[in-house]
């Protein structure tokens, strides 16, 4: 094998191995507290049910809201649930730990390890009970398409999956940006709550905001804090209502987000002054 | 556990205790204000977290564009959600989060050593945030006056008095529920799970997301649970959805819940502190 290829390949296998180890440790840690595990699973389930109540009430009084039928809005909620499972199961637990590391100065131990720090901190913790949410989301998808008496085509499913990957990327990037803020202002534990509350907007099709301030709010949630890219656009893709140009633009925007986040993280890390100074 | 463990530790006499609290309170409040000012970024983030009513307002505006929903037309929705925002910002409290942290990392020990009950300390923390909160709430109240002056309190003096009492009641009810939730951290590793569940249930049954009137079938439950007295009741009084008679009845129910929750939370807290000391630190 030519050495030019060997380096990146070795790099990839090394990180895949690392990922497996990190994952196993996280699982063991989570399974250790069995009662907590079951309780958390139940709570995740209840939360999912609660997510549906506002939707049921709104569509209880109207057939259509802002051009969305109940079944179509359910697809948005399903995406929302899926992403929330990813966010709260895989993204935010690890990254909340970083904030703690920065405040206490224990990030030193992570930085000393011979691997990429962003990779290590991002894969440190998982909350496996969030799988409940993924199950709930899949049931919702099924129910919604059952109501519409049709199935999405293969192409639509593929676009949907691409958008899922994109949404996870954006979600993760924003989180990295939030965590990077910890290097400057230190006391940002509660930023995760702000993030969560803004992310909550994603349970509604973005079109419900079109009347607010001449659509400004809609622009904010599409470009600045792109919740629309995470839930409404994937839903549109799955429903076959998304045109190619918008899809391409959304993809470009998402990748740009990730690049910016990586750069800011490097910058922030350079600011870190460890526990002793 | 023997009988001695169950006995309440000898108190220095209620009068002495109260005198001490009264003397210390101004200082505690001053410290609290200084803390809020010092951590203003954190404070602001908490405030910004309360954005859901605005999203719901936008949503209901879109829904009510073609006709009212029950008693609610577009202007009524505006009044309601501005009221929710104002009352929520004035009375909300995230103490369970703070307590859970302090119990876990042992910071609570220093508070227990002080010659004043830690709960008074927590209360002072949150009372002292009120000046800053008023600052944040005032533009919302102005917006409420401008958009819905004709509805506010039905221009009735009795309702005004009930509103004030209901706001105090709401503050206390939220405070005691937070003590109750935070005290869970004494018994399990982290109170965050129950806290998150509480946020979810509260959002639905307090009228934070949806006016309880249009909640449909779940409404029966909302009427008996304590959550409505933390938010929906003061808001409904404020925007003129309740008649003075109804409001008075609900005020009685609210204060019943305040007393009940207060008693329960203090019991759980006391049991928790006893356990906490058993760790030795």
C-alpha cells in the first residue's frame, strides 16, 4: 500500500477503535445505575408523550395550520423527536461535561491524551435510554404516513437521511460553539437550557412563524439558529416538497457551520489556561 | 434508627430564630443583588430561556387568523401570552437545579453551618433577583398595557388585590416545589431526571404552553393539579378571564396548595438533611 494512503487509513482505524472503546465505557457507566436507567427511560417516554399534547390541541381546533395538515406536522414532530434523542443522548451529555472540565481545570487530563481533544470530549458520554425517543419517532413516522395513505419514495427517504446527517452535524456544531463559550465566560452551565429551549421551536413547522415581524423570526430560525434545517426541511424532503436548489443550499450552509465550529473550538482551546494558572 | 434520631434537634426558640432571620435578611438580599449583577450573563441566559410563550403566541396567531378559538381571538391570545411571560419571569425559580448541584458537590455543608436556615438563604437569593426581574418584565408589562388595556383586571379593584395575593402565592408555591424537587438529590444521585419531568408536566398543566381553557380533555386534570396555581391563575386574573367570585375561590385553593406544599417540602428537606449529615461531609 502506498504510504500516502496508509496514513489517513491508519488514522481512521485508530479513531474507529477509540470510538468503540469510548462507547463501551459510556455504556458501562450508564448501565451501572440500573434503577436510574429505568427511571430515565420512563421519563424519556413521558416527555415524548408531552411533546404531542400542544400539537393535538392545535389540530383539534383546525384542519390546517400555516399550510400544514396534522399528518404533515406529525412528520416534523417525528424528526424533532429523533433529533432530540440524538441531542440529549449523544451530544449534550459529553459536551456538558466539557464545561465542567473547563471550570474545574480537569480538561488538562483530556488534553494530555495523544488524540484529538474535540473527538475525545465529544464521545465521552452517552445516555442509552434515549433510544426510547428514537422508537417513538419511528412510530410517529409510520402513523403519519399511514394517515396520508402513502409511503415516501426511495429517493425521498434517501434525501431525508442525508438531511438527518446534516441536522446532526449542525446540532453538534452549534453545541461545540456553545461549549467554546465556556472558555471565555466559564459559567455557562445554563446555556444548555437556552439551547434546549430554542431547539424546542423545531417541533413546529417553521411556517407558523411566517407572520411574526414580517418573517424575521423565520429567517433567524433558518439561518442564525437553523432549527428549520433540522426539522422542517427534512420533513419537507420526506414529503417530497423540497426543491433541489433549496436542498443544495441547505447542505452547503450546514457544512459551513461545521467548519466554523471547528475553527472556533481550536481558537477557544488556545485560550484555555488550565487549573494552575 | 432509634427514637433520639427522630426527635427534632432543640430549637433556640422560635422568637430568637425569627429575630435572627429578620436581622440577617437585608444583608442576604444585598449579597443576592450583588451576585445577580456579578453573574448578569448567567441571569440573562435564564431569562432568555423563557421564550416559548412567544413561539406559542405566533402559532396561535396563525391559528386564530380565521376565527377565534373558544373565548380566545388574536388579541386575547396576545394578552394571555404577554401575561404568561410577565408572571413567569416574575415568579419562576430554578432552585432545584442549584440545590441538586450543591447537595452533590457538598457546597451545602457551608450553608448548613451558618446560623440561619439554608432555606432562608435560598429564598433571599431568589427574592433579591426580583429588582433585576422587574427591569426585564417592565417592557412586557408596557406592551401588555398598550395592547390589552381594556381587558386588564376588568378594571376591578377586588381583582387587583386578588392578583397581588395570587402572585405571592404563586411565588411561594414554585419556591416550595423547588425545595421538594431539590431535596430529592439527598436521596438519589441526581435530581435532574425528576426536575426535567417536572418542567415538562408544568409546561402543559400550568397553562405555560396553552391556555387551559382550550386544552380540551386534559383540562379536568389541569384544574385539580397544583400547576395552574403557579401560573395560569394569576395570568387569567390579570387578563380578565376570571370573574371576581371565581378568582376568590381559586385564591383559596391556591393558598391551600401553598400550605400543603410548604409543609411537605419542609418535612422532606429535614429528612434529607439528616441523611446528608450521615455522609459526613
